[in-house]
C-alpha cells in the first residue's frame, strides 16, 4: 500500500526521479522519523529519510491532500516529527497536523529553512552545485564545481529563490541573512500565463513545449525594427527588442504555436529574473549568485537563459550557480532544522 | 481634402486629441515646412508646425502608408524637409522619401532625438513635466512641477523610454548621454500578450479594459499563500507575491475576464519597468528618473504603478517624473534637430 502510493508520486514526478535526486547518507536512526515539508504558493515539496537515502517528492499545492495520503503510511504514530516551512505551513498548519497525526509539528521560518538547506547541499553533497558552460562540445553543459574549502570563503552570496514569486536573499553566514528584494514576475507568472495561452496542463508539459519552440516568431528583434543592428547603442540585429511584440503587430488574425509562446515566455521571465538578480547583487556588492527554486527544474533552456543573463549584465564578471536539488532547499532545511529554531508567525 | 485626412487621424487618436497636446509657439515661418517623424517598432509618431501650433499624430507602424497619406498634403514640393528617427527611419527610409517627395530627408540618431525632445519639452513648455500625487482629494493627481531654473541643475537624470522595448538613458547634459540598459519586457510585450489573451484590437481598448479590471482575481497575494502577511520579510498580506499565479492554480477550467487579465499585465509590466529603472538609477548614482514613451499614453493606472514602484524601491527617496507629451520626445527631437546632427547608420 505504501509502495503503491510512492509509485504514484514517482509517476507524477518523472523528471525528479530521472534526475536521481536521492541523496545517500550514513544511517542515522534518529532521523528516520522526521519529515520536512515546504508548502509554497504553487508546489508542496517534502523530504524524508528512508532506506539510507534522503527522498524527495513534490506535488501541486492544490493537490495537497493526495500528497498527505502519500506521507501518511510513513508516519509513526506518536514519534514522527514534522518540520514545515513555506507560506502554506502557516495557512494549512492545522489541516496538515490533523491529517498526518504527527507527534509534533514545528514551523520553520521560510528563509531560515532555505539557508539551512542551501548550506547543507553546498557543503555536504558532492557535485550539488553546478554552472552552465557549453563551451566544450559533447560535454554536459551543467558542469559541477568544487566550492572553496570552508564555506566562509564564499560569503557573502546571494540566493535567488524562484518559486511562484522570486526572493533575493543576501547571505552573510549560516545564521546571518536578509531578504533584500524580489519580484512577483516568477514561476507563477509563467505557469499562469501559459495556462491561459496553451493547452499544457502542468509544468513539465510547458517546459517540453518550450523545448520545441522558436521565440523569434513572437519576439521583435532589433533587426526587425532597424533592418540591421544598432552599433552605436551596442545592440546587434539578433538582440531581442521586445518580447511578444510580433503578436501585436500581426493582430488577432495570426495563430501562434503554443511551443513558440512557451519558449518566448520562458525566456522573457528567466532573463528578467537574471537581470534583476544581477542588479540586486551589484547594489549589495555581492560576488556570487546562486539560483534555486522549483521554477528551474533542471531545465536546460531556463538555466542557459539565466546564466547568459548574468554573464551579459555583469560583462562576463559574474557567474550564475545552480543546485541539482534546486526545488528542495526549503524542505531540506526544514528536515534538518533544530526545533529550537522554529518560529511563531506573528 | 487635407482636413478630411487630418480628421481621420484625429478620430483614430482620440486620447491624444482629448489631452490637447498641441503646443502653441510664436510664428516661425522657417519651420513651417519641417516634419519630424519617429518610426518605432509598434508606433509611428510625427510632429509638424501649422497654424502657430506644434501638432502631433501617431499611427501603428503597420499602417505607415495611411500615415504618409495624411502627411502628403502637408508637403510642399521641393521645400519640405523631413527629419526622421526611430528604427523605422532606417528600415523604411527609401519608402518614406519616395512616397512623401520631400526636398530632403535627414536621419537623426534615435537617442539624440529623444534627448533634444526631452530638453525642449522640459525647458520650453510650461506644465510639461508632472508627478503622480494623489494625497490631495479631488485634485488631479498628475501634478505639474516647476523644474529648477537652468536645466543644468537637473543633470544627471535618467530617461526611461518605454516603447515596444524599454531603454534606460543616462543624460549628463544636452549633448552628453549614454544608453546604460534596457529591457525587452515593454509595451510590445503588454500589447502582444493582450492581443493573444483578450479581444482588444488596439492600445486604447486594452487600457480601457484595464481600467475596469481587478488584478486580485489573477495575482497571488502574500495573504493567499500565508493566510496573512509575513512581517519578518516586510511583506503585507496585500503585497503581490506572483502575477498570474491564480490562473495556474485554477487550471484551464476557469475563465478569467479580459479586463482582469489586462489590469494584471499592465501592472506587472509597469511595476517591473519601475523596479529595473530604480536599480539602474541607483547603479549609476542618478537622482532623477523621467519616464517617457508611447506605452504611458497619459494612463492613470500606468503612471500610478510606475510612480509607486519608484517610491517603494527607493524607500520614498526618489520620485518618478513624467511628460505630458510622453510619446513624442523622439519626433519633437527630430523636428527640432539641426541637419548637421543627422547621422549615418553604420
């Protein structure tokens, strides 16, 4: 019965399973009965420890109850402790506690959970952090990097967490961090607009369509306006001048392919996040920028667009860093958090 | 015949006519036969001097020929000089010259034209520049401001020109300026996406719909995620967390009103431009930010959103300034430019 539920969860999250996200740890009996859960605006994510591996699963927040059904068989009455973060940890707290019948439920501050998760993944999990580098043919362009020995070497860094919305967090140490900005043009915007514009039913269908699209059918390039580049402004003919502007020029008569629409919007949102991230990092004099959040989903085009945006705006001086478990920082942080660190929400 | 054509132009641009954009100048015979034209990615704008007034007209670039038909009766064979700027001045140069049979056509660099226009409007036209201030009930919140006597007092400023795309221009003096950034999430994006999402056929229908919409039907607020605000992050319950995220949560079954979609997208694009503008101004240590371009169109909601964005991100330290003739800076600049300032495009 338990397996059936977990298999269902796997079927619904093929990309996660395919990417072999499970992390194998030395057996720690004391942690068997912990569950970390991160309930965001669009997605709920959980992390638990079973058969010597950290296991990951996610579901749309709207389907939270089916998620809880998957977790129920894992709960040991009276001994399983739940550590919950994300906005939904407050909104759905009573419901989750009643449904799961956990021994206790600690609510963990969202940013605190993110940073605990980031620190663990950066320092304890081999090949977790990677950069995009397609300069070597036939090599996977997601190239793992060795972080400097001793985490303190890499402070301060900026963590860009891209979920439904986007948060920019300045991190000065494991216990010292601050939200310095954000944008509401995030994953929810991409998914919401594509729900209205395409027949795609979930994130993965949208990303698959984006893979097959050509954004030049919708986006107006500098060359479309000038007939060439505009060297005095440093703009080449292939620079995008205006996302989606061709849809207006061609009016309501033209039908655009859902794949082209998906690709244009994915690039527009991703590039804008990169530009804002760079400007915030510059504002706060921060060298290193890490990108995380369920928006990224290991998707090449998203990662390449963000990476190119950071390179372009920093004139090649900054690099975007990514996490292999990018959607699970908060859930991992909740899972690992110490109960005394839980916060009340007031 | 000439009047009939001009009346047609007026009928197509009611908002412009209603806002009484005509500028009355002392009679200057030498300028009667000049036409300034600014052909952008989505809109063509022109300025000419007739009956002691500067007159303004615009048309979608796709309909350029009907625009030229309006201008033809104004051209005096062998004596009218055309001054053209914008990307289309390069792309459509030969066509425009052949159609209008002008004595000469000088192409003016786009940013140069913008700055000439901005300087003229700021310094020579009373009540041109205004700010948004709705703190006094029953007063028009577009409050004209007196600029410092002597333009040099206000340098450097940043000019944000919002057309199909958006350019950020640092202006250090009448002849000293530089494009320091931009975004392709601009007017073309708003108009293009709304062409795909709503039945609106032109900008003014889209803006009218936005006036009647409620963006809370589509946008996910902090309160929708947390059930309350998140004081530790400085986020109130009514802060927008993710534009359009409710469209995803509610899937393909829900129909959303075109007015709500228009309002959400107008706010999303306008607020993002304001945030990027503020960050670029801070990056370059610039105090004053002016917003121009046909995107704004004197529309209260656009102006209020941009103004609030600048106030929010600058913690009340910066104010957004606007132009009453916001869409015509380039055309005015072309109209006023000295032929020796025209540039070749290479």
